[in-house]
C-alpha cells in the first residue's frame, strides 16, 4: 500500500478502537438510566424493534475533511438505530442535504445496515447518549469530551467543522481552545452561517490537533427549527456549499 493508504488504514483502525470505547461507556448514571428507559418504553411505531440503547459512536469517512458535530443522539432516533442522526426527522433533513451536496451516498438514513456511506465527511456529537429533554448536564458533557478530542486527533485531515446548534458550537470551540488551538477571543456569537477561522496552534503547542480549521455554525436540523421555517432547505444547502468552498480555498 502507499503511505496515504497506510495512514487511512491506521485512522480507520483508531476510529474502530474509539467506537468500541464509546459503546462500552457507562460513566453517566442518569444517561444510562434514560437511554435504557426509552428502550423499554418504545414508541408504538417502533414497538417491534430492538433499541440500541448504548452510547452512539461517530460515523463516516476516516479520511474526512469535514467534521459535522451535533448535540446528542435522539431518544428514538440514534438511541434506537445506533448510528448518528439515523432514524428521526433531524436525520432525514440532514442526510437529504448531505446527499444534495455530494457528501452522502443516499438521501435517507434508516438503519446502520442501509448501505449509506459518507464521502469526505464524519458525523459525531458532543454527548454520546440520549439525554432527557435533550439537555445534558455539565458533568455529562465533560465525561464525553475526551471522545471528541480523540476524534479530532485521529481525523487529521479535517479542516472544516460544521457545528449544528449553539450547544455544539460552544463545546466545539471550547474543546479546540483546550487542545491549544488559537480560538479567537471573544468567541463570535452563535448564528446561522457564522464562521470562526482558527488558523493554527497557540505558540509552542505540540498537540496532535494543531492545524488550521474553520468552524462553521448552523442551526440544528431539529423539528422545532425545520417545521417553523427557522431552518429551510435552502439555508441548510448554503452551509454545505460554504463548507465545500472552504475546503477548496
């Protein structure tokens, strides 16, 4: 194999190891109780299904240039299917947009074995278990933070990060700052389409994540945002078009 292929194979192996660590995590008793409670009290539409009911690992291309970061798995979406943004309305809206942008092989995500693949993109979340009310605590986020740090370290080719929603935006920037990246201060206020250029590491930093990045903010594709028109397909498409433009800049 070529050196590039060797590096890609190594990244894939490290991501597999990370995924295994994510899945076995039981660090947050409240989240463990909630994800298992949801699985035992299924929605009628999914009554015949076995829920995943474990932490959900990241998913996508080990050679990704684009990292997409959400808040947490949906209780009856990813917590049911075991794959990020799969099986709920947020995922329907997201994967349709990624397919239009040429980043996903299919326009819908139904289950882990549906054949969907990402090209140049990797999807993750700042919290890996479904939280009650979609509101993780500070301690729960801190328990999950090392998983995001490890993904940033492994996905060395990423230079655009799309943060879906303010919670993800704030935590991504905090994580990059704590990994010795030169995050602007003050941090730009969250808004759809806001860009934060992070051009390199703090002087003297030797962290493996030390390279230039751009964080691009988007409204989260939640039902609350898409049903009310706060986030439209055209608005979402512009996010992915801008991400591609940043890649090619």
